[in-house]
């Protein structure tokens, strides 16, 4: 699944999705990738950024080489709307000048 987003003039973005599941990457009890979302971000005058975001509390974060970097893990909180209760989180992305 893919999505293409455009930010506003301040760089703000927002989207709604279904939280992905962890998945097996080999044999053994810890051979799983934690739930995550990939990002590729680009803007004129900046270096392209490819990264991924993880969710706090996933039991496979500790054993995943990328997820163990704490700045890639977000905490979510329950948000009540007229359409139901959702997990909401913030993942800030910062691009380096080219």
C-alpha cells in the first residue's frame, strides 16, 4: 500500500491509516519485524529522506536493528471523535539542505 501526500506551506502533513502488523522475517521466536510505516520524503533544495516509523510497545522493537533507535518510535494516544476512538500519534520529519 502506498500514499502520496503533499504538505502545506509550513510542512504540515496528516493522514489516516490502519496500524500495520508485525511480520515474520525468518525462523525463531524473535524473527519478526515490528509494526512500522515507511517514509520517503523529498522537497526541492533538500536531500531525500528515507526512513521508517515504529510504534511504542511493540514487542519486537527491542530485537529490530532499526526500531531500537528511539527517535523512530512514536507513542500513540486514544482520541475520541464522532466517528469512534482512534490511536493518534506524531512523527516529525526534518530534511537536510541539499
